[in-house]
């Protein structure tokens, strides 16, 4: 890839796009939370359940590190979700002195119900409010964001062969096709 004028975005334009994206993600997150029945669980409790659903069973220490909380704080969180029957504590098969935390069937149903509510709302909203061309544009934009912002091989979001100019940041030009992983 060679550097060309359409691959350089002024910093103020990138900053405005970043503000808009952060705002949109925050509003979407709040909307998803509104749609789900949290059963009066706190955000830290629902985050813990979601982590277990996504990554599987883990030790309390690993969960505390992943959630970026002190082990004592995690202990209080675990006590509440265990009392409600959403997680269980089993002996670690490799070290009987340790515990492994996993979701119960009720815990898995709770997480899946939250996801389904958000998925149904978003599917309906996209289908009813966007034209086919707009939906294709959104899909392409999401693929570009995923590829450039979240690809672990390119954590800086800048192609290796494109050097930013003063006061600007290089970005990939849209290809018009969504990357399918």
C-alpha cells in the first residue's frame, strides 16, 4: 500500500469521529442495559456472569484479575451471585485447595436472556430503520473498525507501510467489502 492523500485524516477529524463513536457505544450500551432484566444485580455482578459465559470457568483469583478488582471485592460479588444460584464453586481438579467458579444453568439462562433481548431489539431496529444500502454501509464500517481498531496484530490501527504526516493520522481507505472472519 502506498501513501496517498485520501489515506491521511486530520487529527481534529479523527478526534471528532472518536467522540461520536464513544458516545454511540455508550448510548447503545445503556439501551442494552435498559432492555435486559438485571434481576437487581449490580453492573459488577452482571459483568462477572458475562465473563464466565464468554470465557468459561475460572478461579476467583483469575476472575479478580480479569475484572480488575481486588480479590476481596470479587468475594463479595461471588457471594451474591452464588446465593442467587447463578454460579457454583467446585474444587479445582488440578489443586483441591482451590476453587473453580462456573455458571449454573440459571446463570447461563440469565446471560443468554440478556443477550437475546439486546439482539432482538438491534435486529428489529436495523431492519426497520435502515435501507439495504445503509445496512451495507454500517456492516462495512463495522468490519473496518474491527479490523483497524481491534486486530491484535495492528494495535496502533496504522498500516505498517503508511507513515502519518504532521498533524494527521494515517488510516485505511474503505474497500467497500466487509471482512468476514
